[in-house]
């Protein structure tokens, strides 16, 4: 077992001999075996135990057991008690989720404070087979089928090569003691279904299921890497970012597999079904359509997909009559009051009649229902209609600001001033504004 | 059902409305439903039924049933009776395998004779879920996890979108009749384990398992396509062929995933474990090593992998004294007997003393144990040692021929003549040979 353990650490490059590893030890047979293997290998390690206080006295006995184990192997021992039930209630999440959050928050803290290289958990092959079957039942992509990785996000799993029975055999051979976990939450219920009802049937079909799965998991891991390579290739070639917007050239994704597009838009909260929907839009050339995730929206433009944060927050800013600068989340305005009649005419500039403005002015996001009188026009126009006529793309609409004077829109910042505030022959002072975008 | 059926055919581009499709109909509910849907859609189709004569009278009743079905829908009916048991016994294969071979041979024949566009089978979603679980149990790559394809190798599966229960509901709603299959072979036994023991548990974990699997299968299909794209890319850039040899530039595969290499060498009978082994060799720079499949060997050279057919067959050829040409699977020799003493010295040429040769000469493959006296040397040398000294690559060794005169090697064709047969000052007639390679 020790040799297989060391080989696995080497082959998977989990850590270097001099690294300091934090073992997450519950006191169950897996984590006790992990501890003993670390000790036997002579590695540099400490032990962390979470007491979630979910099983009363039993939880405390677990803690005492792990403490004694740490002493017996001469490892530094960290323990923390959590009021898991309360945390779950306050955060309105499941107890399992709460335990998970509490555990990883604390581990991150320990890593930062004591500079561990990684956290080691005692997940083994059976766990991984169950994970894959669970993912398969619940629906998954290739990442779900390769199961847990030996090394991922600062967590290493040095027992992932070993089956549960190999670990138990090792524990017996070494005369180890451990604690049995009596908890039975819903995750555990599902796990038990898989462990006791599905896996035995799979083993009837294939008695060498463990070896078979080791290989299948490896293949899936590699296949995922090939997928990611391809995604990175497309990303490098067809994706650009500007500020908080992401631009995906349609030629880079059209006629390709939806799983590729899924990977590209997943970071923004979109899923596979939306990637498929998007493909269907692209096939039917229905530009102008929009998809929404919980945080982003994706706009299908003629030749690009534009992903932009939803509901750009723009806080209102007031401008006193003598303010020379103001800025919000998206723009910065630089102001100068002049007496010569030189009018600024650039797209990002405006010249208004100072004496018609009522201070303080207000810089704010445009709102549905806003109207103004576009320069050169007699009638009023809805800003929403103006933006359609101007073909302002959806992602930019989110960031259109107006400069308001006593409830009237004086300037759609960066687009058009209001006719009522324009500079006239008889204007005395000119309110010159230059806009800079904050992205 | 009809709409979903037509949508699926469209979306998956299974065939065009005017195409002529051959339906494989056993008489079970799935294939009867398939038949009725083809009829309702107004497609152009015929029906083929295999009578494997494995269930006595029942088999004949099935046949009569399908014949009546074909008549009722006005479709041309093809039937063939097979002596499956006997075929299996003679070919020394399982009954299932025999049935499979017989079926597809006959279908191919029908397709060729009546120019059908494709064969349609009645495989459905449940079959596909079972296939994936079966592959997962037995060990698989991504191709096993995407299950059967809607369209593959001339077979289309227009019901692959539908669950078994949807098909049965449709059959009931249409008042259809069908035959129940009472057979129970070993494949069916394993299928039943999956169907009755695993799938119900998965459905307990996820009641929408069918929809979930539809999506997962689609994702896997696409992921496989991404893998194949990458394989094709590497193939185009790093693989070349010459004759029956395949050359893979090591730089094209080293530090990449073993699944890629597996796909590259799979056509030659190598598997994933061998791809992994190969990677380990490449990492340790152990060139000169060799891998064997049942038909090919793979030689690790310094910068390339050479895949070549094993045991190149080279039939012996005899040369009469006046023969001017001879050829075998790998070389062709063109002969001229001359009296002037101009000696051919090119690599692919030889000049021998005609009067020392004993006809008929024999052109044959070299053999272990062959010896000769290399030109200019006094002693004998094993041809195997000579080839090592000459650094003849493994793939070419398979194709080295010798020209033999009365049991003595006179020429290692294309490499070196034997000293005993060289042209001397007193030689009268010169036996000039020019070799051309047949690849």
C-alpha cells in the first residue's frame, strides 16, 4: 500500500517531499489510513478536524479520537467547532452545504496562516466511482464523468487510486483503529443507493470494475483536457474583452459543437441548453436575440456574441455649479465653464448653455420612460426609441447615462444633447463637458 | 409522437424524404411502432425480417406476423431464414455474434441489390441508456459513453429520441399489435440486470433520467467530435504513410493526452494501455522499444514512431537461368546477363558472377539463422547481426529479401552481395540485377 501510495503521489505530481500538507481527518477509516501513510512516508504534515456538532456526544468523541491520533503520529493538530445548524439556518442553505462552506473557509484560513502547500483529503476510488455514477444520474458533461481529480484547486487526493477494500485491508493489517460515521443525510442516502444497489450489479457484470474504472476515469480526464485545449484555442483566437464586456466572434463558434460554446459561456452563468439554443439562433441567423443567465446577458449581434453583466449598477452623482469633475461606475466627466463660444462637437463632448442649467445637476443611469428633445428637433422623444434608432447595442444600453437638470435630460452622455440646453447666439457662458469611459 | 419523430429525423439529418429506407423489423413493439411511423409519415420504405430459427415455431410465427404487417402497410417484404446455430458452430462464435454477422451480411446484400439509402433500426433511448451503462461497466472511452448514434455506418435509428414507455404508449394509442420476444441469451441477461436493477435506482435519484440522459448523450457525442477533430489535426500534421508503414512524428504526440495517441494507433489494433505505455517510454526516452498488436508492430525510433504490418508475407520465387524479371510482395528484380565487366555498384543493384550461380535461384524473405559472407570479408556473418550493424530499422527488416543460390545467400537484396559470388578478373559472364521496391 505504501509503495502504491508513493507511486501515485509521484506519477500525479501531487506534491514534493519537502512540502507541508494539511490532512483533513474525520476519524473514519479512510482518513486514519491516510494519516498513517503520511507518517510512514515521513512526510511533513499537520491534521485538521472539523467538529460540526451535528451528532452531539459522538462528534466530541470523534474530535478526541483525532486529537489522540495526531498526538500519536506527532502531528500538529487543528480543530474547530462549528455551529453548523445555526449557520445553515441563517444562510438559508442545507446543513451539508453549510458544513462544506465552513470547512473550506476554515481550511483556507489555515493554509494562509500556516503556509501549507495543499489540503489532502482521503477520497478513494469507490468515492470516485460513486461520484461519476451520481453525476451520470443527475446529468453531466465530461467533467462530471472524470470524477474528482487527484489534484485540483489546492486539494490533493492521495488515496484516489485505492479501493475502499484496499484501504480497509491496510487498516486491518496495520492494526489501526477508527471511528464509524453514523450520520445519514440526504447526500449519504443517495450515495448509499449507488454503493449498495448499483455498484454491486456493475461488479456482477464486470468483476474487475475497479481496474476498469481507474482506466475509464483516466481516459475521461484526458478527454476533458483535450476539450479544454480546444476551448482555449478558440478563446485565444475569437474572444476579446473590453471592460466588463466579452466579445465572441461568431465565426469562431458557429458550426462547432455546443459543448465548446458551453465552456466559453459557462463562466458567465450560461448552461448547455442555452448554448444549444444559441446554436439554433445562429443557424437561423436570428440576430438581435438575447439570452440571460443569473448575472449576464448574451446578445447575438451580426458577427459577434456580446456577453455583458446584467443590471450594471450606476450610482447617482450630483454636480454643484462649480464642480470640475464627476464620475460614476461607467463614465467620468470633466467640466469647464467658458465664455468664448467655441462649441465642442465630438461624440464624447457636449457644450451646454450654462445659464439654462439648474444646479446641482444629476448624473444618473437612463430609465425607461425618460424623454428628451434631441438637438435639432422640435418634439420629444423617448430615450429608449432614440437608442433603437441609434442602434446602440444592448450591452452598451445598460451603461447609458443622462445628465439631468431639474428633472430634464440635458445630455444623453456620449450621444446627444437636448435641444433646450444647446448653446445659442445669445448664450453668455458655455458649460463644456468632456466624457471619458471607465472601461 | 409522429411530430417528434419527424423533428428528430430533420434535426439529425437522418435521410431525405425521397430516400428509400429498409426497416429491420423483428415484430417487437419497437419495430412495429417504427413501421407504423414510417407509414404515417408517407416515407418510401421496405421491410426486412431475419428468421434466425432459434426459437422453433415462435420464430416462424414472428415471420408470419411481420409478413402480414408489411402487407398491411403496403411495403415490400424481404425475409431470410438462417441456420444460425450451425453457422455459429462452424465459425466457432457465439449464437449472438453469428446472428449479428448473418443479419448485417444480408442487409448489405439487400442494400446493394435494391439501392436503399440506409437501414433503419428501432433502437430507442432506453436501449441507449443501457448501452452506456453497459459500456461504463465494461470499460470505455468517450465513444462508449455517447452510446449509439442516430446515424452511423449506413444505419439510422429514428426512434433514438423516444423512451420505451413513449413507444409503448404510442403503440397502445394506435391499437397496434406486436410480438413479445421470449429469447434470453447472455447479452439479454446483462441488459436485464441494467434495465431492472440499475436504471430504476438511477430514476429514484433522478426522476427525469430520460431527459437528463438525452442531454448527456448529446454532450458526449459532441465531446467525441471535439476529440476527433483534434486527432484529425494531429494526423494531418504529424502522420505520414509510405507503402504499408505509418510514421508518427513523436513531437506531435509527446506531452499530449494518451487518448489522442490511442485514437491514432487504434486503427492498427493498439489499445489505450499501450498508448499509455508508449507515453511512459517517450517520457523516459527509451527509443528502440517495440509494441505489438495482433497485426502491427510499433517501433519507437528517435524522432518517430513507426507502425508497420507484422509478419509481412513474402512468397518464394524461383528464377530460371534465363529469367529477366521476378517480383514478390516487396521487390521487383530486373536481370540482364552481360559479358562486359562493368559492375553495378548502386545500393539497389548487384553484379554477380553468372557462372558461380546455380539455377534456379530463389528469391525469398530472410530467415533467422541465415548467414552469408559479406563482400570483402573472409568470415561468415549472421544476417540478423548484419542488419543490426547496418542499422536497418525494424519495419524494413520485415521486408528484407535474399537471393539464394543452391542454399547459399548470394545477395541480401538491396544491401550487400556475398563475397563468394562477386565478379572477379576471370569472370566470364556478369549477372546484373536492378531492384525496384514495390512500395
